[in-house]
């Protein structure tokens, strides 16, 4: 059922529909080096084959996961010889090009520069992270998107009716069709494979939703612990918690758990959310997150999934404050950018007579000896006097903390008692 021309390709209307950028280049026979980026089963290889046919080039399909530099260089040299002898080039379709190291990617550059080969690199990973800038600058990037429900519906119906497919021998009930679409998850190849599995176990020409469930069991989740989807999903979880949406937080957490994510990674990220996004608005949030870490270590999956869910939901509904996050970043910036000022003498410990003679501890006021419990004493270096790093919000417990700080600062200004050396 692989499409034979661009009109048979479903989806990708933005680049292959009327006036689409890639379609215009193909119709004008303006062939250059391309990068196709998108999830599996969206037509990248199919379009590569159609381009080879349209350009009268020999289609050479290699996978960067299985082929080494030697094989790729042989294809490149053969295409150069063919161009010189016949005036025609090969089209090298290099699948999973992101698996090539940067040094391996550089091998392609001179051949692409001289135009002795037509080149298409296909990748499911973000080229910004996996491709060298030199290769990116020599290729035109096209984004292939996951197929929508209507695209998959059209694909399945074509397979059922077309003579290259099942030639009208089977009927799919509407509920079964919807089930196949859900299982496909935007992947054309997965949709056709699922249909083939269902037909393989069918006893008659009518295919029901129950038969689909029996044949396919469950869908395969798209996930790569080291790839972009890993970062997309954890970003979605973190931002759902930050936006106080427990339903979304539980969904994204479940997506990652079901896809096989390391629960220790999830627990660590929940710890970060507790301190970055909840902070002192609810100090118990950090305790809940720590408890989730301990549960993960104690029982592991699948038993620890509810502990992770409890932490995610608690963090989502907790009052939010990033005051500590902002304040700590400002303090770090001053540490990096300001001179390393000496600790003020009155804050230094003086365990020896020599140190006392040098003024260590002079002017220190022991707060517990004061009625207010707050000394009128600066604790920042002279060059940073007056800095305010921690600015509590009016949310959760921080509202009370803000009131307490206001009271502390008032008492500090009012304190006029004698300076005391006290006990350090």
C-alpha cells in the first residue's frame, strides 16, 4: 500500500498539498539535499522513493544505525562516478541519520557541496540537537507531522478497498475503525500493521471492535529515554504541576510510567518541582516528594506508581511560589559577578586571643539576649548591603512569612540596645 506518487500520500498537506513547499520543489525538479524530521510512519521513506522516481535517480536506502562509514562512502563514490559517466546521480536515503556521530556526518559534506549525489536524511530526533551545523546548513529541513484521525481513516479505507490491499473482502465496523485509529497514534505503518493483524485472525468478513482488541492487545507508546520525547513529556509534567493542574499532571506521569521511564528520574524531578515551584508556600511539599523518593527505592515499579501520583497531585494543588528559585538565582549571580568580599568582622568567630585582637567578632550582637530577638546588625558584606534575594509571595504559608519578615525588619530598625559580643 505504499503510495506511488505524491497524490496518494495522506497527510503532510503543509509541505505536499497544493502549493506546499516540498511539492513545489519536486514539481519544478529543483532537487537538493533534504532533511526529513518527524515521527515514524509519517511518509518520510515513501516521499524519498517518490523523489527518486521523479528525478530518475537510483534509490539507495541505508540506515545509520546499521551502516558504517565505509558503506556510506562507497555509495557516495559510486554516485560521483555515475554522475561523471552518465550525467545521473543516486539518491541516498540515510535513515536515522541522527545516529551518526558528528565526525561521521562530516563525511557527507564534500559530496553534498559538489552535488554529486541527491541526499535525504531522515530522523525522528530534533536535528537541532543531533545534527552538525555544517550539515544543517547544506540541507533544507522539512517537518513531517503525525497523521490525523481523518488521514488514518482514509488510509485504512483505501487498504480495505484497493486491490493492492484487501480488495473489498472485509468490512470494518465504525467502532473497530475508531479503535484502529486510536491504536495507530498517528503512525500510518502501525495502522496498516494493526489492520493486517486483525484480518489475520478474522473468521468472517466483518471486523468488530472486540476483534481489534483481541488481535492488537494494546498500543505501543512512542518514547525514547534519551530522545526529544523524553524531554517533551517531562516538560509537560513539570509545567502542568506548576500551573496547578492535577489532572494533566497525572496524565503525563502515567504516560511516562507506562512507556517505561525510570521511576527514580520521575521522583528526582518531583523533588525539584517541590523546591522550585512550591517552595515555602507549602514546606510540606518537599516532605511529600522525599517520601515518594523513598517509596521508589523501597518497592520500585509497579507498586511505587501511586506514591509518585500522590506526590504529583499534591504538588499540583499546593500553593505555588518561585521566590526561593528567583532569590537563589540572584544570589548566585552576585556570587559570580561581584567581588568576593570578606566576611564582616562582627560575623567572624574568634576562638583565639590573636583573632580577637584583630577585631574578629567585635560588634556582634547575640539576638537571643535582645527582647525583640532581632539585632540591628547587617549580615551581608558591605558591597551588598540592602540586597533582598528572598521576596515571599502572598500565596500559601508565604503570606504569613511575608508578614513575619515585615515585623522582623521593623524590629531591626527599632532596636537601639547596646552591642553585645554574646556567644557564637
